[in-house]
C-alpha cells in the first residue's frame, strides 16, 4: 500500500516483487513525492505502508534504504574522483568492475577526455560535467551494485535529447533485471517496457494497469499520452 503524503491525496497500490512500475502524470501531479516516499526520503503524513503484509510507519529506515538504488533527475556528484563517484554504493569495487560499468553506460568518451581519466576529481569545485554525464554516472553507480533489489528512478534521463536517451535506454534495461523498478517519467517510449503504469492527477492515483490495457480503455493514460504527443515529448 502506498500512503498519502505531502502533495498526495489518494494513492493506493500494491507492488509485487520484481516488476517494472512506471509513474506518469503532468507536472505537479505528485510523481516526485511518491518517488521520495518509496525511496525512503520522506515520511508519509497519513495512510499505511505494508511490506510483505506487515504495516510500517515509514520507509525512512536503514534496512529499507540498504535495498534501494536511487537515480534522481539531478544526481549529486561528490568532490572526489570520477571512479570514487561511481563507487558510491560499492566503495570496495575493483578497477575492473568500474571500467566495466563505464563501458556499459557509454562513459568511455568522457573518461578519455578528462586529464586524469577516472582519477580526475569532479563534483563541487572539481571538473564540471553536463547533466547528461551526471545521469550516466548515477546509472553506473547502480550497475556496479548487484545486491540492492529496489531501483527508483525519478526522470533519470531528463537532461538528454530523445535520440541520446533511446541509445542509453538499451544500456539501462539490463539494470532492471531481478529488481523492483519504479520509474517516474514523462517519456512515452518507456511505458510499453513497464509491467504496471500508475497514472497520477493532482496527487491522486486515477488509473493503474498495463500500458496496453489502460490505452485500450481510453481513460487517463490515453489522455496523458495525447497531451504529451501534442508537445512532441515522446
């Protein structure tokens, strides 16, 4: 069960094991609020959360957060080497593992352009990177940690043009295997890859189901898709 919180008024849903859950809605619909609740960054102001049928007051617990990989719209880069930024979740990862994550997320060109490669200091007062590069680094962090089973993404490719995003998507999909994936997005091309789509309007969950099933109903998701396509943000 997903509770109400700041900006959410009526959200009830059940997430099952390793599935891909897309969250869509207009700006201000409550997507980021719901993501923050699920990632354990915010406490609910009402409602009930249940894990395996057991009610819990919040997901802001160390036990839950140890299971979560979080990729935000604007990832934070620490004042540290590029390699250590990638090792954020897995500080003991080998150089070979870091190199594999770099290759998998298409960061090779960035690494080769930096004066000290993976040892170049980035982040606050370090080398400045683009938003798209920061998002790839955040995804590399997730790829480097195979143990965490909940992947929460809040508009993780928002800084990329659609062509670059489609290329990166193919690199991201392997991250979704054997995980509960929660993806907040306004990019329509992600939705057919989701097992369940949650449609938010004004803080309320108004539709939930498969992409094909909801589109066939001609309801809230179909209206949202029409609006987005009208703005050419597919």
